[in-house]
């Protein structure tokens, strides 16, 4: 129970990577604030968490992370319910796939707003609470697209690259407050969002798996162990870094 008596706020917690991480943090003792735009998904996650961990507490908040007032309300409700925030996981995000020369400005902006600005707003608001308490753990979910050029991902790659650099800046700025800020960069993980790309023929699992030394695409559960590590005291001397969880995809120079 490495996270006993800790309060963790997880965005994008209704499904996919955010949902898996939230469930994993609960198994290690954390009480949870689950953030998503969809109430039904949050309710399903809460049910799963409490069935496995009936002693946990779960606060559900519908929130659009691009809306500053909504993010401030997350802060207010979290402090009102738990009095503190120890862990923040920014997993809310969208994909954006388009030829760069045809990428609409509004779609570019939407991707930047959710993936990058939303992450910043959550870090700013809940980071201020961590500063008051002189401790905290922030995990931002980036992507291997922040490290390598992948066609048709201009907006997505730019947003995730921005998150990676934001993380480094906050890590340096907030280290004096005993706050560790790190990234997890997932590779090709089979989430609902990625499954849609598979169904559209944009992602081809056989081709992707052939390039991944581990021999398979990942699952949201593959992110749980890294997230627990970065949320716990085991990582107190780890900050400003990126933990790549991709089965070796980036390291592979063969294909």
C-alpha cells in the first residue's frame, strides 16, 4: 500500500490509460478524484474501483480541462472533500490524424487546447495546492510521437512535445517545494481511441507489432506499474524525466 492516505486526481479517468491508472492507484491505497467529461464512464470506473477496493473513496467530477473555470472547480471540490492533493495524473487527451497540408486550424487548436493547455491548467491549479503542502507528484501522459516524427500527427505530436517540455520546466521550478513532475510516454497502446484508428485502417496492428521488440501493442494496464512508481516515495529523487513505455519501439533501429 505505497499510496495509503494519498489523494490522487486523474484526468481522462473514464476509460483507457487514465482509467487503468486510476484503478491501479486505488489498489495501492490512494483515494481518488476521477475527472472526465462523461458521467456514465466515471460511474463505471467508480463501481469497478469500489468493488475491488471497498475502503477507497472516489469523488467524481465532470470537467472540460480546457475550461479554466471548470478546472478551478475541480480544485475547489477536491480540497473541500479531501483537504489536499498528493498526486495528479494528466491523462485527458485526444488524437488528431490528418495530412498536415489539410489540417484545419480549428482541429489543430482543439488538439493543443485539450492535450497541452488542459494539462497546464490542471498542473497550475493543483500544483499550487501541492506548493502549499510542500510535496506532490505530477505525472503527465505524453507519447512516443513527442520523440519521433510520425506522418499525419502534426497537431498531436506538437501538443505532446509541448507537454514534455512543460514537464521539465515545472520539475525544475517546483523541485524546491518537494514536487516531482515527470512524463510517461506510451507507445502504441490499444485504447478505445486507438481502436477507432485500427477500425479505420489508419493503424495496422500486425505492422506495428512487427516493429515492436516486445512483439505486441500495449494495453492500458502496461502503464499502471510506471504510474505507481512515479506516484510513490520510490521516485522521490526522480523529476523532470520521461519514462518511455513502448515495448522497445523507439529503441528499434531495424525496421
